């Protein structure tokens, strides 16, 4: 592990040179807070699926990254996975996050496992399998993670298409009333508020 | 769950799945040979509430109040992470005074969380008088949090663009009193925890996590620092007011001259961080800039800004247990297109496996508690031996742990 700390722009250039046309988009964002307005840098790289593992290997060669989590978005035709890392921790003010985005077409929702490079990632990979219906190839442990054992097969909570949570599975607790088969409470019944048919359209009043 | 084929060692023992104090109750399966843990497996998510799913159907102002309820102990870190992500997408500049107030609340939260943990750790070791002491002194931090935010938990202080309550000069004295109390107590707490013969025997070289394992399993916060990884977002990736202060990660070798990555080191890191938090709050109070506390006090306007926003951002905050991470993506609609929460324990749970392997049953409670998942979820254990089946309750497991302490003391 080399402990040479690079600036965020240098990391961006390195990835541009190394992966060239395989990178669809590369962005560098910064955020400054407090009185001194010290910057924090975030690098976002959208790349081809095949480049994901070489890119992570490149990160490991720079500085063993801290892997945070994989985010997933159902964009309609594709599922976009975003692998979030951070590098150069341990150097005050120098840490930057780096996020690798890959688009998986819904006809082929597969992605190789990265747990051979970063063993801790298997946790998040298991979660993506059950929440988005992505198949992680060669995952060492493909069991469910958070969803209960009796959760129906083929339903993926974060999908926004027909495989998402059907309306029949949603329990709108705010619509529930007091059960009628129980003894009535000691206190007098309160006047009920009228219920709107839908969730608030949310034009600001709260 | 276990068939007849499991009559021979190693025995499979299950612990879990739920305990009311855990935000993510966990089901453990241990493979035991005698008293020794040979292998461990766990299944989280026993009460997954689908908060992310709910959030993707609500607007950011509503979600902020949902984030308050992600965790019962970390009342501010999730709302702060989420708000910081949305502020980056909408390009809202948070007033400097709000950055300072956010920092003060976050540090008080760290103090109360670490003291809560220290009490739990003492209890797991059978040292209940120390539990009562730490939880009694923790109350003062809770009182100050209530004074500042109006609530002991679910503070409701953070809003996208700033905070919802100011800290007025009359409150400075209350905060100062509290800091003085803790600074006076810290030496005593350190002495009680670190120089007690029993605690040392139970925690030294127990539940070790090597630096390499800690790195590869992506651990965060005190768990990572106790294994010698120099990582602390307040130092590495300064947000809110931390960039103005000189915050440095606390590592066990600074205090003890070496790093072993055991339960003892985790106690050291957390207790020293209580003192560090007092220092940070004091610096924030003396350097707090005047001005507004929110960028946009009108919620309707704030929502209109959020509704127009497009883009993605990460909000990261150093929670008491390590990095809290929120990814938000907005695409010009009222509700975010994607929202992913990564709580700190999400990153730390995998480290249980190397920590627990090779340890004794009586050490399970303290090791499980040592990464601070709030409490060990040791509520029920079924031991299958021969054809007989017995249930070990949480109380019995706790008794085993206490008995081990007694044995060591003789």
C-alpha cells in the first residue's frame, strides 16, 4: 500500500488516462462547510460493467479504500448500482469519496462479486440481490440478508416496475381503525379526523 | 431447527433473533466445541422496517423527521447525513451558526452514546455498580440535549438548510456545567474502567480484531480505531464546524503505547472520545458565529427548491459508532428517486465473526456488545445436546458471564 496522498483532480486524471473510453462520465463535486470552508471532494465515475473490478483494483493500488455501501436505483430500463468508497482517510482533510456507477440492463442484471477484493462487500451485495433482483456472480454467500425468510420470491422492494412491492403488500397503518371485536376503552371516543384518500400532495403546509 | 444429526460436537447454538434495544436485531448461530466458539454466523434484518422504501414516497422535509427515527440512540446523525446530502443536491448554503449548533448536538450525542455503551459493557461483565454510575452521569448529557432540542430522543433539531432551534446565551451556562462535570469525572471513569483488575482480565486480548481484518471488513468508528486504523470523518473529511477545529482521531496507542484491537482498546477509545467531545463543544461555544440558523425558514419555499433539484449526493457524518452514510438522488420530483442509508453498524457487523471465533461462550455478551450495536441481542439460546433440549435465556447467559468474572477474581 502506497501512502502517497493525491489531490482529487489527480485521481480523476489517473482514472481518465487509465480507463479512457470505458468511462462514460466523470464528475468532481466539492462541498465546503464551517467558517474556514474547508473543501470535501467527491468523485463520481460512471463506467462499463467490465471495468468495475479493474477500477477497484486500481483504487486498492492507490490506497486500500474504505468500502461504504452499494446504492441501487431502478431507472426504468436499467438498474444503476453505485459503489461508494473513500480513500486517503487518516490524512486530515484529505479524504475523498469515490463512487463507481454501473448501469445494468434489466435483461441482464448480473454483476461480478467484488468480495474477492474487499471481503466486507458481501454484506452489501447480498442486500442488492434481494432488494433489486440483481444477481451477483460468484458471491460467496447468496442468502438473504434483511428480508424475512417468508418474503415472496420475485418481489424486489426497491424496483419501480412490476417486480416492486405490489399495492396489496402495503399496510397503510394510518388507515387502520380500532378493532371492532375488542371491549371499548374506558375513555370516551374521540372525534375522528377526516382521512384523505391519498397521501398529502405536500404543497408545503406542515 | 436442529435435527438429530447434530448430536456430535461441534454443537449449533442459536442466539437471537430479537432484542428490543437493538435497531437491527440479529440472529446468531454459533458452532461450539465445549465452551469454545468454533464458528459464527448471523442473520440481521429481523425487524427491517423499510424506511428507505417509505422515504422514496415522501418529500425531503417529511423524510428528515423519518430519519430522526432510524435509530433511538443516534438521534441526530441520520437527519444530519440526509440533510447534508439534500443540501448538496439543492446547493443550499447552510449558515455557519447552524453548522456550529449541529456540531454541538452531534458531540453531546456522542457523549451520551459512549456513556450508555460503557454502562452496557460494565453490565455484561457483571459490574452493575459501574453500570449504575455511568448511566447516572449520562443523565446530565440527556438533560442538556433536552434543553437544547426539546427532546431526549428524536431530537427534531435538524432541518434541510439548517437547524430548527438556536442556542441562546442563557443555555451556555447549562452546557458549561455539564462539560465541567464530565471533565471532572473522566479521570475517575478511566481509572474505574482501565485500572480495574477484573475488567482488564475480562477484556484484554478478548475479541481481537486485527488491523487487516478491520480494513477488509470495512469497519468504521471506534471499532476500526481500536484496531489501529486512523479513520475519523471529523478529521479526514471535515463537515459542519469540524474543519475549523483541530480534531484528531483517537487511537489506543496514543494512550497505552500499543494497539491490540481487543475489547479493552475499544473501551479506551470510547472513553477518551468523551473527553475529546467536551473539548470540541467548548471550542464551538466560544467560536460560535452570529447569524441565521437556517437558510430557508419557510417550508413551502424549501420544498419548492427541493422539488426542482436534480442530481445525486452523499452525506456522511461520524456517528458515535462510526460513519453514517446517506446517498440521495433527486430528479425534479417531490420524492427522491433513490435513498440509501448506511448506518455505522452496517459496516461493523461483519467484524463479529473474526472477533468471536476461538472465544468462550461466557465472552459472547461482551464481545457482541464491544462494537456497540447498542446491546447484545442475547435474549434466547437453544442448546441442543443429545436428545435433550434446553433453553438458555438472556439472564442465564448473563449469569455465565458474571460467573466467569467471579472465577477470575479468586
